[in-house]
C-alpha cells in the first residue's frame, strides 16, 4: 500500500509542475510588455500623483507634503475655467471635424476612384509626418508676410490684407484646430475605410433590391455595421487630442493672451517654465481623471466589439 501511495505521488508531481509551468508561461511572454508598461506608464502616473500632493521646485526638489493644496491653488486660479474651455473647444472641435472629413474621404476612397491605391498612400503622409515638422511647416504656411495661405487668399481676392493667423486671439485656436484636422483626417479615413470594406455586399445589394436608395442603405445597413469602429476611433482621438501639446507649444506657446493654452500645455508651462512641479502635476492629474472616463468607455466598446465578432 505504501509503495502504491509513493507511486501515486510520484506520478502526480510532474503533472503539478507542468501545470504550474503552463500557468506561468503567458506571463513569461508578456513580461517585456508588462515591464515597459510599468516603466513608461505606471511609474510616471504614480510619480505625477505623488508630486501633485507635495511642494516641488525645479531646484530644491520635494520640500514637503502639502496634501490637496496644489489642487486648491489651480482650482481657485481665475484662469482655470478658461483652460478647461480651451481644452474642450480644442478637443471636440478638432475631433468632430476630423470625423466629418475622414468619413467623407473614406466614402470617396471606397468607391471607384482613379488611382485609388496611390491616393490612399498619399493620404497617409500628414498622419505619418512628425508633429514637430508639421508645426514648422504650418508656421511657414501661416506666416502673415510670406506665408502661402495669405498669398493664395490674396490672389483669390478673398482677403485684402494679410491675416495674422497665430497672433490674433480670435484666429489662433481655430488655426491650430485646422492644422490638427489636416494631420488627423487620414487616421479617421483609413479606420472607417477598413470598416466599410468589411460591410457585407449581400446586405447592401438586398437593401437596394428592396427599393432603398443610397442614403437609406447607408443609414440602415452601412452605418450600423461601421458604428463600433467609429465609436472606438472617436474615443481614441478624443484621448490623444486632449493630451496633444506639440502644435500649441511650437506654434503659439499658449498665446496670444493664453488663447491656445489648454490644460496639458498649462501643466507643462507651470512645471518647466514656472518651476512649480507640484501645481504642474496637479493639472496633469486633473486632466487624467477626466480622460479616465473616456478610457473606460474605450475599453468597454473594444470588449463589446470583440464579443460581437
């Protein structure tokens, strides 16, 4: 009997070791990605949260724990509401226009277009261009004295004097939105185009045979099929655009008169130009908390789309 027990234990031991190894195997493969996330995502987030509750200077480092004092400072700042308004106008204005033009471009590219492959390749150039280079290109194009935009509008007799696009508070933010739309439309176009090409041709033909016109077919057949892709793309662009500071930092520096100063840019300016890393981190934490709602929506929508496949 004892011999039988030992034999049984010996037979189970290798199975148990293999079982533990099998359970650990996915983590081994995922470990590089997990390490990168911890180093480049988790640590900066935790570090920002820690700095936001401390008094931190660029020279003296952490001076002491202040609790929510930094948050009180930014919330009671008379300009905080302005920063929030600029952030909202910048984010939703840019994303809405990107979606509209991207949808139009996707529908055009999904049809019978001459040299369609070449056009698709050229369409990605703005999206693939580095943001710093985009900012420098548009600084030249929008230059009031030698810029191509003013020269073209003048030759077309649409304006009779040069427009200071980036120096006028009334036109600075719309100009930045225009540049961001130029750069972001290809992303929407490609994402929606991929969804359009996955729409069942049988359903489209059936709707046409039933007497549906082009608009009715798009509304009742095409749009429901591509809606999950549209929602995910919208959420992604909202998150990315809300955190996008490259254009404003290079082209206007937040001016004129803080007309283009959004929350992420103010966070940078407060920390690195004002030397107040505590308040700068507080701005970042506030924006991260707001964007977390969009992250949750994105994760839920992605999960729902995977379940529907």
